[in-house]
């Protein structure tokens, strides 16, 4: 099971925007995680299977500072259990008034070989996270400790994140723009299609920057455009 | 286990506002379900143990109209499994763009003897629900079918509803104003305290309507107020 | 052109919720006008072709109190030109800080035989409008005069209203719950289907109120349910 | 100082919508208190001078339940000091997650002869307040005790309420639709103008309900309309 | 018609903030496009006449992926028809859940010599757009293809953008802070006034950075300040 | 009175996130100013006593451009009166549609030796402010002049800012992530505790970056972790 290395590699070379279009063609309109952005936009694409963490609103008596002493606390356990190459996706109910996690946990995730972390809330220690070499996406910085608003509840159940449905094992891709969730069963075909679309978009971009009109070119309704694209692919070896 | 009949009876005679104050005294500030109101405000208090239903954002391919043909669909199953006297509480992620449920399901819940239903989203068929004799609370009407935005996922797990944490078995109380969630282990003492507070508030209200100042009376820092309250209780048998 | 009398009559007897389900089956998920409600919920269904009015944000120098002296002012002209039996739908950009219209204009629309009025902003003179016998839907009351925030711009162009697309000639249906927009070319088939769905829902409601489980009944996956429904239709003549 | 009895009487007979138009003519566009509505819409107009109360966010250590034992607590003091015939206006920072006040305080205000109460947050005990004979306006019900989110700070300073500026002594008018704030120095002239405008609007409404077009009538650009209005006033003695 | 080269040049040397003050003096308070920011803040000012594009919510059946094959599709047509030196302004109803446009279209606009592009929604391919030498302003990145939420409808009609009214031919100015819309008939006088204001602000800034108090200086109520400013202008040749 | 130099120095070396945790341990959950960020994130920590400025919504007749000619205007006076080393905190009611202040005033504050400036609204001239060496925090840029929406009212009264309570004299600390408000009486002990916590967090970060698990380490429930931390402190001299 899981995504092939080939698909993973392809998804590391295409944009989130291109993937959303491939999903749109299949009737999936809500797979983009709304209103999150990367803390460290200079990194390569984030690609990995979703490993989820679900938060509910914190009840004060259940969330004193001492809870983290419990090694079985779901937040801490999730950090140690998230598989290498997986992306941790946190359902923070779009509430960025308190942190979803901080730099120490994100650093641990990075050291464990995980592929990235996403929350629809906010991270604390955001300047430190921005300097780590693991892609991290949030809504806005949130200094107050997690316990102020969030109680970690479940590990690896289906969740919502930024109004997108996320099932464990879905393929999560992030770039400098945002994050998209590809249903697991579609990952291979979306990867293949997105690579093709990217070749065409790269060709079109070159043509447009040379001064060509988009009419007939994008989409390629003019046979000349099809022809030119074929020549371009040959020349570029793509 | 579960709430005593005595506690249930007491909670049916106090206001949600009074209960929130008793919870506040214990450090619990977020047990009021924000931004929901009753469709049928003339009914007696809703009191029951929480039975929860969790929704995530709908993925289009998983939520065609045919899914309800599956008898194991969590939404339909929840309606048939919610225990009599319990309150169904739905985590709709505060999204009222599509329905959490409609009048047929709510009617079935009523016939099964359930105590009420709450969503932080919206109900469809709201005019019909408003005429049923089961308390129902939502944010605003939402005609589009459930599947448009929501996928029922889990039954009876801890959830958030209107920014309040809700654990299965918590005691849910609703009146014409709103809904509050009492942690299960506090139900008996909150019920007892709220009855006492209600007696005092009723006494104060009577005095105020007779023209008495609130200073010294509410709270009763003036010994005369304490004295008068004792006399009032005796006279009223409360 | 336009809707048949038969379709109009059918649509006056079904709920907005039922219509949204029929549209959902055809892949249309955004035809419900979000976050509007009727000022006068006791009236019969509103059914009519959409006649639209588009507002943009008001520029102060173009919107002094004197503009209404111009008989060609689009707001006033729209009120006089909206065809009888049509529904005026106003794109107020979901901004209810100033009025979309007031009771005098709505009364004029009523006298001219129009079928209703909808704005995704607010009406002023809302208590007076609530007493008129023409269905009117808005977000919340808005006393400030239209000119404070809105400039009427266009008559009968495609618009957005409450996040739904509305094309002139689309069929607009409102009930005590809300408003839905049926694409013109689907009106006849949606009307026919909704009548059938309503018969089934009425049957199911009766059964549920008698104590029957929804499993196998709603949807009717149990052949007995199909059989009972057929018998019910015969008995009811529906 | 203060408003004349004549102005008060006039303002009790005009609508908030009409007053906002008179203010608009003077360049005042933001005097309508946004997003509040009456709990008891059947009462006569609320008219009175503004007496203000300012809240800031509650700091937990300063707001234990015991603070109300202090007779000098600004919230309690405000209730006892608001002058008869004045309207208490509360700046709750548009935060309805906790109560601005409850039924006992509102009842006391009523007994003291105050003219009404307005908050841009919410009241608790809203069903009880809805039964009192004092106009009360809020955003939505809020059961949690005041101390949960609000600390009463200042009495009778200039505030914002629902995005409108409110200065102590301004004239506050409320009807079944909403609340408007008239700068103190304009009260007499606005009252006079609004009475005139109301006469004209009543005339227009009658004409429109008889079937007359609004073109030339509203506004009265047609000399016939002027003429008919003069005749109407004479006949009605207005 | 249109703006003079002199005005264009002046507007390229003043800030959006200064322009909003000049507009405020003329009673125009809503000409700043709210909540948009530049993707490429290092570029010179954007100055150009508004060329508008209006979107409505997408209806699914009208917006399959194939629509762009139509050369007359308003979005694609707008990109080819926007005059050189003009600014394309898109009314996306403040909805950034799907893209208003992507990097290929923005690149084409750049190559055609247009002055910039503004949406109150979001762009896709935002990292690529950030590297183009054409000013682009949006609310936040939005990867999903345009068709997911938006249908391009009208070209060069008056629109709202970020709560500001925009008429075709208005002068649109953007800097590293934001975007302002100058009514066409005011462009020359605003340009002239803003240049003067900028000289004074530059003088004041220098003085303040030398340690001078703002009292009497800003505004220049102290005759010495007027005097010093005159000397400064002379010295600077401004 | 006031904070010791030692506490100020300590607070300049710890993060806002760490301080929020120390406050959380004392039951203070709302001291983080929500949704503001630094314009100039590369500066050292901002630390100073709060000096507050309160705005209310602008009434048009009271806020013509000429008001700033009055040297006693609260906004201008505040800029000249804010004590050196203090942080000016502005209650802009979270409204960023018009500016809280601009670069000239912020520059003056810097020259006067003030420690920083915070608004829960927005600044104009934000690119210029971003180049000043005084920490400044806001929600988002806001070009329109202050008078468009805000009237400066009060100096140095308790206020709300970004949903946090701020009392004059409270200690305000800002870093590249955000701003926290420490109640004055807690400043010394929070500073001391935060320094200790920071040492431990630095130790943990080093260990985690070496590959160590967080279980037993963070928090240090494993005696080995305590031991290692003691050794680390010794080695580092902290």
C-alpha cells in the first residue's frame, strides 16, 4: 500500500494549483486546505501520506499544564508515532487563538524524518519553525500554549482541516502557495496527469513571456499550439 | 452510572444562565454552546446525557445521494441508536451552509424518546421541526441536504460544538435561551447548587420588581437581605 | 418562454429543502441563498422568475439624497419594471449595514403583482414589511438609507445573492425556511420531481410519527416500504 | 439642558429608519447601532439620553465571582446611577460570548424609570427580559456570566456601540427595527424634521397601497404629488 | 480623455496613504480597496485607468473545465482586451476560496503592457506572480481553479472591489501598502495635491528624525514650521 | 514603581510564547494580543510599560481634517506624552479599515525613546514604519487616515487590544511572533520564571536536534533528563 516512489517524485515537481485542477476535473472541489500558508516558503514541495491529529476545545479541568507529563498524551504521542515520510495534519477547528504545536515538537518531527506538518490553527515559536528544514503550514502565529484552547483527542482518524476532508493515508502536497489533499486512490493518476499539465503550463509560460497571445494557446484550441507544444517537448526532452 | 432522577428534575427547573455561573465558580468558562438557539422556545427545559455525532467536510465522491441506502450510515444509525432520554449533539464545525439533519430524523428521535438535538450548524425543514415537541437547537436554517457539506463520521466520541467541549455522557441542558454542557462528574452538585441559586434569584427578582435596590441585595451583602431571603424561603417552602 | 403554470403551482406546494435535494442530484450544490430569512414567514411559498438588481458600494459624491429625484434611478426604475409574478433579487454584496430597500418600495412591488423580493443585505422599515402580504427575505434589518452604502447600478443582469448565482429568468422559490434558485431550464423537471419527493416525505413523516424506524423506510430500501408507499398514495390520491 | 419634552414626544412617533435619513442629510452615516435587535419588539419607541457603560476584556484574577460584593463595582453602580428617562448603552466590544447584563439588573433599571438598555453584546436571562416592559436591545442571547469575558470599567464616557459613536447625553432612539444615536445638539431639529418626513411617508404609503406609482411621488418630483400631499395633510390635520 | 502623463507621473511618486487623505478632504472615505496586499512589494507604484472584470458565483453546469476553450470567455477576453497602461480590477466578491487568475494570465497582461492587476479574492501560482515585474494585489493565495467558485461575467462595468466602488476609467494607484481608486474627474487635482502633501510629509519626516516635536509642525500650526518648510523646499528644489 | 532593570533585561531575552505559558500557569489565558504581527520582525524584543490610547468610532462632524491643528488632540498628545521606554498600545476596536497611526507619528515615538507601538487595527505608511528601528505591531496595513473611522478619545485608561485586557503600567513584551501583556504585579516573577523556562527549552531543543525523543524529556519526567539538563546548565553557565 501507499504511494509509489514515482508518484511521490512527480508530486514533488508540480504545483498545488495544478493538482487542484486535476482534482476539479474529477469533481473534487474542496481538497485545498483554505487559509494556511508556509512558514518556510523556500523549501521544496512537501509530499507525504496524511497522519492526522484531532483537537477539540479544551475543558479547563482536563488541561492543566501537567498533562504533558503523561507519555500517552495524544499530542506528544502523535509526534513520536507519525511515520517517517508522512505529513502530520492537525484539525484545530480553524482556531488560531492558541498554538497547535511549537518549535520543539516540529523539530522532533523533522528529526524523525516526517515530511511536514499542517494545522488550520497556528504555531507558536513560529520564527524558530521558519528556520527549520521541515515544511510547516498554519493560519497565523499563536503564542499561547496549546492547552489554552485545544485538547488533543484522536490520532489518525478522518478530520477536517481548513474546510477540506482529510483521511489518514491521503496524499498531502504543499508548495510555497498552500496545501492540497489528494484522495489516496487517486494519487498515482493525479501525479501522472499533473506532470503532463505542468509540461504544458511551462511551455505556455515560455510562449507568453515571448509575447504570444493566450487565445488558441491556453487552452490549446489552435492546432498550431498543439504542434508547437509537441516540438517543445521534443526539444526539452519532457 | 448516569445522572440521578433527582438531578435531572432539578436541572429541568433552572436556567442555563444559572448553570453557567455555577460552572464559572468551578473554573469552567467555555461550557456554553455559542450561537445556537431553540427552534421551539416554548418547550420545557431539555435535559439529557450527551450522545454525539461528528461530521467532517464532505468529499464529493464519498457523498452521493445514494449513501443513505446504507443502514450503517453513521447519521442514520445515530438516530436509531441515540438512547432514550439522551440529547444528540452534532459537531457540524459551525458550518450552516448545509443541513445537519431534517424534520424526519428529528421526528424519529422524538418518537424514540430522546431528550433533544443540538447542532452548531443548521437544520433543514426548520418550520416542521419548530412544530415538533422535542427541543432542537441550531445556528440558522440550512435547506441544502447534509451531503452537500457534511459527512457523518463518528458516533459518540468527544467533540466540539459551538466552541464548547462535549464528552459522551456529559449532561446537556437547554432552555429558551441556549444550551450548556455540564461535565458528567459535576452534574449532581451543579444541579443542587443551581436550585439554590434559582431560589435566591427568584427572591431577588420579586424584591427588585417591588422597587428594592440591588445594592446589598444582589449579592446579599446586607444582612437584612439574608434575613429577608430566609423569611421568603420559609414562606414559599423553597 | 418562462415557467408553465403547472410548474409554478407545483413549486408552490413543495419545500425549498426538497428542491435543494433535487438540484443536488444534478450536481448543483450552491443554489440556496445563504443567510437570508423571511420577514413574514406565514405567507404561502414565493415562486417566480428572477428579476435582478445589482448594487455596488456607494461613492459619496454620486449618492446624495437627491439622486432619487431622477426617475431613471435604477432602484426606483427596477421597482416599476419588475414584471408581475417575478421575484426581485438584489445583489447587496451581503452587506446589511445599509438598507437594500424599504417598505414603500416593497409595497409598490406588491401592488404591481410581483411575487416577492430577496436581498442578501437588509431591509429598512422591516416591521412594516413584515405586515405586507408579499414574501420578503433578507439577512437582518438595516435602517440606514440605501445611499449610505449601496449604489443601484444594473437591472436584470446575472448576479450573486447570498453566494448563489442568479440569472434573470431563473425560478426563485422561497418558503418559511429560505430561498432557492432553480436554473430556468430545469424548472419543469425539478417541479415534477419535487412533487414526487414531497409525497414520499409526507408518507415517511406519517409513518415515523406512528413510530416506525427510518431504517429501510427512508430511503425506502425495504420492499415493504415501497409497498406501503404505493398503498398510501392510492389512499391519498397523490 | 437635555432634550425638550416636545422633541422626546416627536421621537417616540417616528421610525429609526426615518431618523437615519435625516442624519444622512447632515453627513452622519454611522449613527445606527449595527447588528442589535429588540428582545421585546412590541413596546413603544425607546427614547432617552445616553448613559454609557464601558467594558474591557476580563482578566481572570480581577474578575472572580466575588467582585459584585463591592457596591462600587461599575456595572452595579451604573444600574443604580443611570438617570430616570435615560438609556443605558453598553460597549461590549461586539462580543456576545458572555452576558452584558441579566434580567435582574434590567428589571432594576426598569423600576428606576430608565428608558431602555442597549448592548452590542448579549443579555442573559433573555426570555425573562423579553417579558419586561423596558426596551432592551442586544446582538444575541449570552448565558455565561458577565465576568467570563467582560470587566465593567467606566461609567458615562464616550464609547463605541455596534460601530456607532455614543457620547453621554446623545439621544438614543429605538424601535422594533433597531437603535439610532442622535448627537445631542441635533436632537431638536432631527425630531422636527423626522415628524415631517413621517407625515410624507405615511401619505406616500397610503397612495402606494391604493396603487399609485412611486415615480414622481417618492420623492415628490411631480407637482401633483406635492398638491395631493398638501390636501392629505389638511384632511388628516398633520 | 484619460489622465495626463503629468498626473500619471505624479501619482507614481506619492503614497496611497497620502492619496486617501486628499480624497478624505473631498468627502470620499471608501476609495481604499480593503484587505488586499501586493505579491511583489518591491515594484514601483502601479498607476493606471481601471479596466474591470466582474465575477459571480460559479454554477457547476456552466463552468466545466472546457469553458476556456471558448475564445469569447470573459476572463480570457479581458486579459487580451485590457488596454496597455490600464489596471485590471476584478470583483471576486471578496471570496478567496478559488483563484481569480493565475500566473499565465498575469504574465500575458504584463507582456501586453498593462499596468497591474487587483482582485479582492486570491491568485493561484502566487509564487510565480511574485516574481513577475507587474504589480499584482490580492487577499491571499488561492490555488483552486477559478471555475471552482467564480464565473467571469462582465467586462468593464462598474464594480465593487474590497468594499470600494470602481468605475471603468477611474485611476487606480497601488504601492507597497495597498490600492486606492481615484474617481476619474479628480485625478489631476488629486495628483497635484498629493505631490504637495508629499513634499510637506518628507520635510516633516526629516525634522522628526532630527528630533523635532510634532506639535506645531504636523500640521504646521506654528509659523516657524511654515517658514522652515519654505526654506526646505527652496533648498531641495521641490 | 515600575519594572526593575533586571526584569526588563530578562524579558528581552525570552519569547512571547514562553511568557504566555508562565501566565497560563497562573490562570491567565487571554493576555496574548490576538491577530497582530510585527512590521519589522528583525528587531530585538520590545519590552516596556503600557501607555494606552483609546479610540472610538469617528463621528463625521467631529473629525474633519482640521482637528489635528489642536495641540491637545489626544492622538498627537499621546505621541508627545508617552514616557520613554514605554509601549504605546492602541485600542482600535480591531478595525483596520482606517489607520491607527502613520510613519511620522511612529518616528516621533521612536525619537522620543519609546519602546514600541501596538494597535489591533492597522498602520498607514507601513513600508516606512517597517524600516524604522522601533518595534511596531498591527493587524494589516490601513492607508486611510485615522479620522475616517477612529476618534482618539482617552489617554492611559484601561483598554482592550486584540481581545486582551491592557492596564496602564502593565508590561508589554513583543517578539517576532506577537505581543503579550503581563499584569504589572507579576512582571518580576514572570521574568524570572521565563528565563528558567527558556534555559530548559534551549536545552531540549539542542537535544531534540541531536535526535532525542521528547518522551521523558519534554517535560522532563525522566530523571535522566533532569540530570542532563543540570549538566548542560553547568556547561553553559546558565
